[in-house]
């Protein structure tokens, strides 16, 4: 029966429900494709910057979260920033990511000793201990936990041996001088896991023994476009019906415009098809080529995730990477109080704006790839941008700068500014300044591991109830007692 002989309003409601309210049309996929969609893996990307950031560049904000989640935990929607800048680094350049992003303030890693080049990003340890690798090379800031989060995950999340357990790369570490080459953020069984410095070596490990692979059958993107195209002829025939009222005609024309916009949006995205990337920067080197190198690195990560060659990527950023002011950054990066001045402020800001560009470029690439479950690769992943130290002066791990992107397949609440500073503000005295006290950074890493199905039995490496990371220094501070009694707690408002 022709659609024009049915009740027109029922027709409009029916099309609206089957197409526009379900823009990815997952319900139209055959059962075997539904099973494929359910099998889309969760991935983790951690982008690590070095040596802290000036507090006035990162935590300067015109708003203060007021929605109380629980004691000393508050939130607000990132959308409430409007046109205002989040901080001097991010500004409002990345507003399109606000629905998929979290900005987190007030996470600390208070350890017994604190030092340079900590392993906090993956081990929640700001300890200044020293140890050695198997070659006798000195390692600074060796973690209390014998495993970093990436090492725990790469032993537990794969059903079969993957092509590569994790990408661990520091693209510019070989240019940082001998004093910097021992920086380590990944650990397994009490030993350092080195980061690869060669783009060519990383590419060969991922794709060297693979030919171009094309996926069999239609992609999710092709199925979505096909379903929309199947509906359009009936819509156009209905528009030609003489009995169609003017109001219904306008409603249907608006609907047709929305369908065409949706089709254009889907067609403009990449479908998740496994192929070897044609990267352009495998042989170039040096800070002058930083943009090319990070472009190629980001493309390699997206391709390796699409082909399911690995599900973990750790990018160990280096302090001088593509500094726009051509200044070696280490000299003033964590000396905010001792070396004040506009030039130092601007150098710090420019460096982190460059790092933000690399991080959000990867997010944009991942968000342009539609996977079998109808979500983008970014939605099916967890991206974390963090730092080896906190915001402010000295070598401390207080108020660590943190951005997360992606919902981990719907497990993480996004679009939030989360604040875990104690209220009224409590402070810890440093050599140079007073620092506000927050919650444990380890809670964030534990919540990420929970998204992958891990629990306390996986990360309690040093005994029952220990939690993850280094809590030794905190055990001597009265204002940490409540948190110490809940070492395996979750971050309020972070997980769904």
C-alpha cells in the first residue's frame, strides 16, 4: 500500500522515530552486525606533558562549580562557560568538544618525597625514589606501585595476544639530551618499560607485516546512508500528494531538510575501515618538524585502533617539543614563583597551547571515525591529558592539570567541570607557596581501570586495602585521613 494513503501524521511520527531520533540507525543492522557492534573494544590514550604548568595559566577561570556532588566535590556543565575562556591555555578554542570532555581540578598525589620527572601520570606516584633498570641505568621517581596503569591493562584486557600490547612513544626524547633520556612513566614488575623514540620503528612494529586490509561487507557509515536513502523516495512522493495540507507540507519539508543534513554529516565522516596509513613523517626529525611528526603519530594511532592492532597508546611528550618561542622550556616550567615575569608566563602558555593542539587533533581524528556500534571512535575510548607534576611552583604533584575526552563507551559522564578542592579551602604549605588540598589522583586512574573491567584485586599490588599508587606522605597529614580510609573510592560524578 502506498504511503500516501496512510494517516499523514502517523507517517511523519514514524519516520521521525526511526530515522532522526536514532541518527546512527543501529536497529536496522542485521543480527550478525549487531554482534559486531557489541564487540567494539574500549581504548585508552594517555598524553603526558612534562614538569607542571603555571597555575595562573591553567587554573585561572572565571567560574567556580557550585553543584554539590558530595563533600568537597562540585561540578558544573562546561557549556556554562559560554564564550568565556576556560583558562589561558585552552581558551574557548575547543568548545565543540565540550559535550565529550571533562576538565578536572583538585586532584593531588601527595607522596613522602617529591622530585623531578615523576611517574604520577600512570602510577599515581610522586615519589623521589631511585632505582635501576636491568641495564643499571638510573631511574628517577620510581613508583611505589610495581605496575603502571598501562601495564596492568595490557596484561588483562586482551582476549588473545594482540599485535602490539601498547604504543609507548616519546617522539622527541632522543633530542632532549642524556640527562632526560631516563624519564620513565611506564613500569612492570618493578622495572621501567622504555618508550620508543623512533617513528619508523613504531610504524614497522604496527604495520610492517600487514598488507592493506579492506573490511568485508558494508560499513556502519554505508548502512546508515543506505537506510536514509531508502526513506527519501517515500518522503518526496508524499510531498507530491494533492491532499497534503500547507502545514503538513512545511513540516515534511523541514523534516526532509533535517534528513539531508544528517546524511551529509554521516557522509563526511570516515568509516572504520582497516588500512595501513600513508604517514609522511617517518624519516624527519627535530623540533622544526614537530607538527608533521605528531600528525603522523596521531594517524598511526587511529589506524592501529581501527585495525585492532592495539588498544593502548601512551604519548610521552617532551618539554621542548615545538616550543613556539624557540626556548628550551625546562628552565622555567615549574619555577612559577622564583622566575616571575610576562615572558615566562607567555612561554609556559605557548608551550601548553601547542601540546593542546596535538591532543585535540588526535581527538578530532578519532571523533571523525564511525564504528560498528554507531558511536565514534572517540566515544568508544578514554583520552587523558595530564602532567608529570602539578600546577604551580616547585616539584609537587598538587592540583594536577587534567582533561579527559570520550565516554569510554558510555561509562563516563562528560561535559563537566569537576572540582575536588576541599571547601572551605584547606592548604598545604610548600617551600614557596600554600597549595589547596584536593583528593587523590589515584581515584581517577582506578575509575579508568574500572571502565575496563578491573577491580581492586587487580591493582592492590602491595597488600589488602592499599589502593593504587603512593599514599605514604598523605598518611602523616590529618586533612587526608578521610580519603585515606577510602583508598579504593570513586571520583564523585565521573562515572555513570
